[in-house]
C-alpha cells in the first residue's frame, strides 16, 4: 500500500510541473524523494488556486476533460475543478465509501444544488449505477420548496435523503408545520447521506433524535473530491488510496502531532486533470492515525472542526465552531431550538437562543457554558419563533450555504434574527 502511494505521489509531482501554478512553485524545491519529504514543498493556498482559475492548473488537453465544477464562491472568487474520465470514476468511488450503501430498492432524494458544485451530479451517477432510483430535488431552485419535498418524501416512499445537515432540520420543521411527525410519519426513510457542512457530534445526535434515523456524514471539497466517509459508528475515515492528509499549525504551517488540532491540508494522489499538492484548506481538524474503530476500518480518522475563519477568538482563547456547537447542545439539549445566533466581541460571546427557559435558568446555563468553554458567555433567551420564522418554510427555501455567526465588532448592522443572518447570504 505504502509503495503504491509513493509511486502515485512521484507521478503527481512530475505531472505538476506541467501546471502554470506548480511550475513556478516547485522550481526551487530541493530533493523530494517521497511523502516523507512532503514538508519540503510549499503549501497551496485558496488564493493561488483562485488566481490561476479557470485554466492555470489544468494539465491535460481539454479533449480529455469530461466534467467541470467550481466552488460556491462564498469566501472569494470561485476555484475551478476539471475532471478526466478517470478522475470522475475515482470521485464516484470516493463517494461510495463509508457505512451507507445504496441498494436496488432505494429511492434516493438528492437535495443538493444541481449546479456547479459536485455532490448532486456524482451522487446521481452512483445511485444509477446501483440500479436504485434517483430523485433530483434541487436545493437551489424555485421548483422544489420544502413543502413539495415533504410531499415527495411521502408520495414516493423515499428511503434515503442526501443533503446538508441543516437541510434535515429545515425539513423537520416544515413537516411539523404541515402537521407531520418527522419520527413517525416517514417510515420508509432508512438513512441520511450528509456532506457540505460541519456536522458536530452533538448536532448529529440531535438530528438523529428528531428523525429517528442514522446519519452517514462525509467530508470533501469541490477542489479535490470526497476525502473521508463516515462509518456506521460515525467516524470519518480518510480515503488513503487517493489522499494524503496533513494537519498544519496555522501560525507556523508545520505539521502538528497526531491528534492535535490544526489546518487540514490535502495532497490528492490521483487527480489527472489538475494537480493538488499540500492544499491548505483553511478547515480546522485533527487526524487520528492510531485507533481501534469497531467498524474494522483501519484508515486514519479525521475530525472536522469547522472553518478557521469561523473560529472565535474571545479574551485570547480560540474556540472552534465544533467546540461551541457541541457545548451548546450538550448543555442545553432540547431546552433550546436548533436555531441560534452567536455574536462575538473582544470580551465575551453573546448567544441568542429560542427557549422557554426563565431568567434564572438561562443565567445558570450561561455560567455552565462559560465554565465549559473557559470564556465569558451570555445566553439571551428569545421567544420560540422570534429568531426564525418557520412559516417561511411553507413558501421559501434555502438557496446558499448556511451562516451561523455574525462578528458584531466588524459589522455596523446588528442582526437580530436568524432570518436576517440568512438573508445576508442570499437565502430567504
């Protein structure tokens, strides 16, 4: 296995010299004999990929390309991704890995955008290959609002929903507004396939409790494909056949010790159309190499902690979005709804939550949260329905990736509801 990976890396390194981007980046690099010398190579940044998109990192003739994708552009100019037939086949194999296997009897609702991002298109190919039924329920168009999705789930006896985690909360709320119980009234659903957004341990438990069905999460990027797939025990196992994953210190850009948190950095070992070496994703995470996952998969485990830019530095302490979300749900549980807003400043976090808790209770939970996170936290109780108007789900739908936090110190406008926060990102 290791010899094969070394050969793949050598091949990628040689092919990278054909790239406008890497031709210059690798010019002054010393002797690199294998993956153990990876740290001698410079990292590849998002900005560099943006600068050379769309054609600057393409190393094959356009006649060899069969598909094109690009990033959403929510954090800057879009990054281009080109796929050869072999790249496309590899991406399909990557997305088939994990604990959830599609069956011939499955009817799969694909609730991703049928646009420039890749999940919907690759998933549809996989479902067809398995001779199951693909139901293309575009998550960005006007034809399939949440109410229509609920009707389709019931009428078509959907067995699997593939979507972002937040969408499962939105669909559950819509079902309730329409008079249905998510846990009882959708008996045909057997599992959820999620990707595209941070899914923390506690959020996963929360959604599974609402629906009564398991979630199989995946971690991937439009720039390189599906990096890790969730097993039946909820662990994200890295596809080591196709990826070499490093975790780098965000300040020094040097590898951290196994199990420590840093920036997920990806080297793709198989891409033909465009090389990707030491791609600094700006996602926080940690890698666990030595483990005994009871699923039996020995591949390295990766834990995703959210975007580095979404991490909160408060009173000198860095809190990841995963830490905050896990802590909030773990402490408050069902006493709050899934919709809340985080407002940060230099001294403390203010978290607005929808709840029926009284002032004394909310003060107690504020103290517990402050103690758990070791920073000053203030919970503000808001009436249920005041942060997020559920009635909008009966006529509208999410049309872009979700946003949960506003940095008040950098904004003159104070977002007072979840609706307003979403509105700023082209949603409702």
